[in-house]
C-alpha cells in the first residue's frame, strides 16, 4: 500500500471510515464510563438519550444501542430527520441567556482530558438554579 493521497476517492473514504471508527469507539467507551460513574455516585441511570447531529449517524446509534443494552437501559433517539446539527440551537440559547443577564465567568481551565472525578460544580453568576 502506498502513501495516503487526498486526491484519490478511495483514500478519502478510507480516512473518513477510520476516523468514524475511532470516534465511535471513543463515544462508546466514554458513554459506558459515564453510566458506571453516575451509578457509583448514586445516580439512577434509567435511559440513554442521544440527539442532535451525532444521533443521525447509524454507526453511533448502533454503538450507543449496545452500550444501553450492556447497561440494561433503553436508548432513546429522535427520528434521524429530527437529528440535525444543534449549533443554531446552542447559539440561540446563548442569545437568550445574554438577554437575561446570565453571564458565565469562564474561570475554568480548559483541559483536554479531564477525569470525571475531578469535576466540581462551577459557580455561575446571575444563574437561577
């Protein structure tokens, strides 16, 4: 096999498939860990929900369905036609928060791999609880 050539459609497809496999494996692992961590903290995990653009991906749905089955909970996903990219919804939510004076202090450090056990509740200025 030769070197990757981005001009060759099969090479493009291969790199996309490899990325999808890695991303799905990561989501599967982290979702399973999150379920177990929640239970260890006394949180009752009753279902797994996937929505937004990621939930329209068949491979992601299949992987999350397996995690849900392994965890003994149902997987709930909207129909794929309703699973669109939620970037606009996130932006709109930001506008509504700004209009209400709900400003986040952004005093946290951004850490790429932040273990769940190191997370703590972050104080938010002017945010009703």
